[in-house]
C-alpha cells in the first residue's frame, strides 16, 4: 500500500555472510553481505526450480542455491550452472531480481516500488543522526505482532494509551483514572510527523525512578513517525534521555515484526550500572509490547482506516493518529508516485 519508499527491513548487525531470509509485504527475499561487506537483497526464489536461496551460502560476491548449485551475482544474474557442460551459455532468464538497498543508522533499508524511479525522485531515508554512531551499549528488542503494520505504527505513536494501559510498567499518575493529555501540537513534514508532550507520571517505576530519585515536572516524551515504517520515541528527564527507533516490518497483512534499537545518554561511565539499567529497560519494554499485542490484534478494521476517518472516533488526544492517517491518505495506494510536498500544517482540523 505504500510504494516507492525505503523500508527499514533489518538491523545491520543481524546480516552477515550467512544468508538471512526476509518476508516483506507478502514476498520473500534474501539478504547477505558480499565480499566487500555490502548488503545485497535478492528475490528468494531460485530461477531454476524455486528453492529458497536463503538456504544457500555465499561464495565471494555470489549466492549459491543449495539445490542444484546455481550461483547468482549481486545484480541477480546467474553466472554458474554446475550441471551444464563448461562453455554452455547461461540463459538470460536465469536471474532473480536484485533490489536497491542502503545501510544507515544501524539499519538496512530496502527500496520497495518502481525500480525505474530515478534515485533522486525516491523519498529520502528519514534522518536519525543521533543513531549514526550510537552510544554503546544499545539494547535491541524484537516482538512479533499478529496485526497489520499500520496498527503497530499507530500503537507506537498513540499518546493516550500509555499511562492508561501500561501504568503497571511505566508508573502511575496520582489519579490513576485520570490520564488527561494536554493539547499538543503535531508538526507534519513531507513524509513524517513529530510531537512532544509532558509526562505526568507521579509514581515512576523501573529505571527512571532509580536514576532520578524523584519525579521531574519538566519530563517529556517526544514522538516521531516517518513513512513508511519507522517510529521514534524519546523520553527525557532533565538531561537524561532514552531514545528508541522502532522499525515495523510488514511481513504480511496480519503479521508485523517490530524491532527496536534503544540508546541512552547517561551511565556510560558506569558500565555495570548501565548494564543493569539496559536489562531493566528491555524487561519493561517487553512487558509493554506484550500488553500492546493483546489489544492491537483485536482492532477492527485490521488496516488503520485512513480513507475514511469516521470509521473510528478520534478525539483531541489522538492528534498524532489523525496526522498519520492524513499522510497515509496522501501516499498510500497502488503504484502512486510520491506527490508534491505538503506544507507544515496543524494536524487537527
Ligand atoms: S532450484 Fe536452485 S539450483 Fe535448482
Ligand atoms: Fe503501548
């Protein structure tokens, strides 16, 4: 539904010279690194008799099929058929598709759409300079949702469920049944949106309670969302900040793998404590994901209804979702080339 975009499809450190399978939007691909360490993405089905190339192995720059040993170059052209006599020409059709790929911010981005679209007309990869050389150690997490990726994306930028549904994991306000969200502004760019709002937690749980010893009235949480499949959040208490990128890998219409990279800007001088904190953050993150999963998979319709927002009843605190759906409405659809930029505008209206 969102074509001609760079999709974040994998964490960089998870792809090496052993082929890695990828199922994206109902199609199968294989990722590997060639002899220079460049990431290559090919269609996964061998042109010969359809075996999975992900079961094969890498030889230099090439990927060898495990069944009859056909070998594919990085551009997808077959260059060796072991069963053919030496000198036999390789059929032109002995090839698989090779897809544009980039590596940035510790993530692998694959271009999904019209391969003829010139590179300068492709929407850019969203900028996350703080993840360029992330402070180590970062933590990573992975969760499989039985839901469409528009729903997991929305869940990640849904501001009002956090204190209500996750109060056990995050902490509670003094009046647990009152989780009002003040009006907040959403900034909408060409392909993304951003919002920031105060955190009104009066009884923090977990790591932040330990780090801060007390609640911070200036604490705030920032959200970002970037088409087609990335969300970002930052929790800031004074000068302490934890930032996360989440990639929502759309496996098919009812499955989304969400992978996240989390960095922090404190406790880097105290590795033991930092390690403990990361463990705790991961634990809380997993609990939150599980709580989300139980509810998100029950949402109907399965795909966030962006064509007609009246299918749901969005209110003021849903400003991020309203903005997201407007972007979806602008860009989603079969084979739609990116339209003109839209100007920055208030999201609600
Ligand atoms: S199926 Fe791949 S070489 Fe035959
Ligand atoms: Fe949640």
